[in-house]
C-alpha cells in the first residue's frame, strides 16, 4: 500500500517592493485638510530658519531689518568669520561645562533610577518624589542661595562651579528617565546576579549598566541640550566674560546702539550646530530609548 507524504505548502514569497509602505495622495476631505495644516505648520516652523540663514550670509551693510526677507544673491562669509573669532573661546568653555556635567548627572541618575526601580525600601516613593521636585524649582528662586553656597566653597566665578550647578539640577530628570527605563528590565537578571553573590554595586556596574545605552543616549540628549542652551546660570555663576559660555557671549555681541545682524545670526547658527548634529546622529537611538519601558 503506497503511502503519500504531504508536502508542506509553500509560503508566499514576500516582495520587498510590494511590502514596503507606499505613499499616496490624500483622497478624502479630512486627509486634504490634515495635509494643508501640516504644510502650514511646516512653513511657519521654517520661516525663522530662513531669516536666520539669509541674514548670516549677508554683508554688514545689507543685513538690516528692511532686507531680512530678501534672498541674499550676493552672499558673504564675513559674518561667520567675525562670529567665530568672537565665540570660539566661549564655545570651548561651553564644552568644558556641558560634557562633564552631562556625564556626571547621567551616571548618578542611572544609579538612582536603578535603586528606585529595582531596590524597593521603606520610603522609596517619598524620596523619589522629593528628587523629582528639583525639576519644578525655578532657576530664579535659587540664584541667591546658589551664589552664596558657591562663594562659601570657593567655586563662584569658576567653570567647576557652573559644572556643579548643572550637575545638581540635572539629577532629577536623569533619575526619572532611568527609573522608567529600568522598570522594563526583567527582575530575573537582577535575581540571577544576586544568587551568584553579586552585591548592589556589582549588579549595577556588571549587569544593569551595560544594558543602559539607550537610556544614556536619551538622558545625554536632554541634558546636553538644556545645559548648552542655558543662559541664566551661565550669566550669574560666571560673571567674567573670558570664562563665560557661548550663549552669554552671543548676547554680549549685540551692541547698545547698533547690531551687526549678520554676525549675530551667524553666531546663533554656530552655537546651534552642536545640538543639531547630535540629534541628527543619535535620532534613531533617541526614539528607541524614549520607547523603552513605555509598555511597562
């Protein structure tokens, strides 16, 4: 008696061209309305960048408010050269402040997030709430005690004093980000390391920290952007113009009687370039890190 062997049915081949998302024109009135609204908002968002770039590419004589909307047919790089000459030292000061402050607050926030998410103890929720309160304290309300404290420890008017300020203010948001990120990590990883005899610090540095790259990217982008764009702390903590950060130096470029708009606009573009490049390079990791732990 002959036996027949059933052959498995072939799965339909997947054509990458047909499986990819296809773009189509809007068909309904609602889709057309949404498209129009998005175009209007997109143009409104790009208009300031147009004025910024065109003004930076003009000469000093042409960079006047009356010509801001005209296209610069005769471009000039004098504004960028002058702005770089005035800001390059202050840009270095900004990097000297932002990089260590971002790194320190991210590391401390990572450890805090690990403790609050995986090591439950009495009063942990209360302490976590108190840590988060630091996010909502206005900068203006702490200026006087901040200056008195930095002067008492000998750091007022110095770059280390500004690093300490940004480091302390960045702990709250870093703790919140890492707590939400570590909430999605399986408890079995922590328990397995503890069964092998690892302590709290060993579990954090050997197990948790290597899995924290997306969380560090999100935290670093938040911290770097807020600290790089800070003006108030940079102005109050470091009054010496030679040691001030780039945002304060950019404000000092505007004269009391006349303003070289091409130089100011070029300086604004130069200062915005580091954060822009950072987001372009790390955007996909940034979105991945934001979504980590969202389901949890």
